[in-house]
C-alpha cells in the first residue's frame, strides 16, 4: 500500500532535474514536499502522475508500476495542479459529472464529493461565479472524485485569502484522514499545519526526509 519511489532520475537535455530520488510513503501519511525553485518538485509530481516519463527508476502505487500500468494506476492517483485549469463556463455539478464521464466512471459519486468539499449550495452555479476559494474546492473535488489512494496537491492554497486558506487547509486535513497526500509547497507554515513528515528536495536530490517535529528543529531558518 502507499507509494514507493526507487532511484527516480530525470534529465531535461543536460539539466538534471531528479537524481536517484528514493522514498516510500505509507498509506495514510500526509507528506510535505519542500524545496526552492528548480529543486525538482514539479518533475517529481509529474512523474508520479505519469505526465512525464523518467529516464530511470520506478514508481509503485500499491505494488503496481505507474509507467508500465498507466491505466490501472491512473485512477489511484488524484492531482490538484497549481492553477488547476477548470472549464469556467460550466456549472459545478455539470463539470464534475463531465469529468466522471471522460473517465468512464459513474456520476453518482459526484453528489457525495460535492457534499464532502462543502460545495452543496454552489453546485448549480457557474464555476466562473465562484470565489477563488470555492474554485479551489472544485479542483479538490475533481482530484478526489475517483477515490484516489494518493493525492498530489501542488501549492493548494496559493493565491487564496487568509480565510480561504483556513477553509482549504481544513478540507485537506479531513481528506488526509483517509488518503495518502503529497503536498508540494514553499510555505513552511502550511507543512506545519498539515503534514506529519517532510521531504526536502534541492537540486534534484533529497536533502532531508523526516518527521515534521525533527525537521522544524533542524531547519528553523528555511524561510
Ligand atoms: P520545481 O518544481 O522544484 O521548481 P522543476 O521540477 O520544475 O522544479 O525543475 C527542476 C529542474 O529542471 C530545474 O533546473 C528546471 O529548470 C529544469 N526543468 C524543468 N522542466 C524543464 C523542461 N521542460 N525543460 C528543461 N528544463 C526543465
Ligand atoms: P514550477 O516550478 O511550479 O513547475 P515553472 O515556472 O518552473 O513552475 O515551470 C513551468 C513549466 O515550464 C513546467 O512545465 C516546467 O517543466 C517547464 N520548465 C521549467 N524550467 C524549464 C526550463 N529551464 N526550460 C524549459 N522548460 C522549463
């Protein structure tokens, strides 16, 4: 269960983006992925979601390889991208049903997810009428529609106002009770608020992988 990453390496031309990155995450862990710009966070997330093919190494979700079993593993990995593209002209419920339709899955699940992310009163509104915080809820809903084993969140509170940040973090906390989460961010506070463990990437390599309490003691001056 969970996710195992072994010796993941990716180069763009001569630029090494990931250098033999290995770690594993147990089912139910909420792990913060920290690192400066260019550290390799996006490349790692894109490898897990199979949006790019690494040069070397392996990613196993529930013992199944993401690269060799893309169809089987796709529904087990939910992804909330930074600036998640949404069809702004669609209604919330209509949009989520549309996503399920594309995935060839039953749309009954949509109502459940709408309730889960607190979008019930907004479900018949157009996405472009929603506040940024509510748009992010739609993004989260989309990411958890297929009940993924692993949820990847890329800067999930970026651009939100303080109240919206509190609400989205609360939701992530709820979702994290029964989902493994990898949360990429540059905000240490966010990791402290949500994660039990931190993986710090720099120049394509893991420079720290430890419980949040230990990490806080060691990297007080990170920001
Ligand atoms: P992060 O998300 O932590 O900012 P990235 O994974 O985007 O890091 O980038 C890791 C390294 O790979 C950086 O040096 C970046 O410039 C380089 N890189 C990322 N994507 C590409 C690309 N498509 N072509 C060339 N270099 C890239
Ligand atoms: P992030 O670090 O959040 O991914 P970036 O602005 O670094 O955001 O990257 C945006 C896009 O540009 C990504 O798809 C990434 O792969 C690509 N990219 C990043 N660095 C380079 C680079 N040096 N050359 C070409 N493409 C790059």
